[in-house]
C-alpha cells in the first residue's frame, strides 16, 4: 500500500554543499527502499514530498525528524495514494531561488516559499506545478 507524506522544515545549514550531501544520501538510499519524491528548497526552507510503502515512508520520516541538519519539522500532509506522482525521481530537487516567483505566488499570498503559511494541499499543488513546468532536476527513472 502506497502513501505520500509532505513536510516542511527550516535548514540549519542552507549552503549548496549541505543540500548536495542530503540529496546524495537520498539518492543512495531511496532506490533500495522504493522511496520516490521531491526536495524543494528556498530561503532556508525545505519542502519535501516522500512516496512509497507506508512502512518505508514512516521509517524514513522518523530518520528525517531526528536529522540535526534542519529544525521545526512540520507534517503538512499524509495520505494513502493509488499511484505515485513523483515516481520518476529517487529524490528530485528544485532550487526555488532560481525560479520565476510567479509559480510560488500562484499558491500563496506572497511570492516566497512558506509552506508553514499555506495548506498541505496548496504545497502539493506547488510541487505538481513545478513538475509540470519541468523545474525539477535529477530525474533518474
Ligand atoms: C531535508 C532532508 C531531507 C532528507 N531526505 C532524505 C531522503 O529522502 N532519503 C534518505 O535516505 N535520507 C534523507 N535525509 C537524510 C536522513 O535524515 C539521514 O541523514 C540519512 O538517511 C542517514 O544516512 P546514513 O545512515 O547512511 O548516514 C534527509 C535529510 C534532510 C535534512
């Protein structure tokens, strides 16, 4: 049975090197556990979608919660799903600072990524829009 989980957090170290090392770990681990998803970051905030079996998603979320490289981890959405939306990415990445702010503005009051201020459904819609506009890099599937 498949589930999708969406959370937001604040980076402790938002350097390119820190984010690269998180992505490298994700791409190393996720294929074996069947996890797919997207990691989006901008202005020191992470927005991540994780899909996979309920057990694998729960286990990974537990690990992520304890990771000292970010804080204020807030669960935005958890749902059972019939199919994956981000199945082509072992962990796709989006650097929002390189994007047109209008994509973010479409789903929020301000043109800045702030998943703490909007609904989980709005954050998921933003991720889908990023996928539709080919803003996600790191496709491996
Ligand atoms: C924002 C964020 C997203 C992460 N996403 C993943 C992920 O998708 N998959 C993963 O295996 N680890 C992810 N991690 C890293 C885990 O928290 C943990 O550090 C890693 O899985 C431990 O790997 P190791 O035991 O090989 O050192 C993420 C960490 C952060 C801070």
